[in-house]
C-alpha cells in the first residue's frame, strides 16, 4: 500500500483501489471503475496587457482520472511533492492500464 498525505487529505492506494480520507470522511474507488486519465496544463496570462503578444504569468498542471460516469475520482496536481505525485501517478497508471490524454488550456489570453 502507498499513502500520500496533503494537509487534511490522505490518499491511499492498494490492490483494491484508491481510498481518499479527509476531515469530511472517506471514499473508496475500485480500480475497475477508472475510465480515463487526462493530463491538463493550464497557461495563465494577464487579462490586461499593452503588449501585442501577452507574457505568460504562470502555469499549472494536474492529472485527473474519471470513473465510468465521467466524474473525477482522483486528482494529482502540481501542489503535491513532485516525487510523491509522480510515484502516485505511475502506480495508478500501472494499475489501470490507462493512457494519458493531454489537454492544454489558455486563460486570459487575448
């Protein structure tokens, strides 16, 4: 079993699936319900800019997995420790045999 702690949230993975525990309770998602994996990169640009080509403000990324109802069941974001996030991502991908679909989003660009 692997576990990842993030403030008040704990994610555990084992042979049966993913268990997320928080102050609000816990949820178990079995591996067989995972249907897709999306790697999403969002580029943020300042809304107001005098430049002809806006400068990039910051970038965020996350990987999220959806279930058979297309609802997110697990989100791995850039706010996690990079080593722990990569280990969790690799483990979940190996258990689910899913391929990452890559998406890019531009926010605030003119």
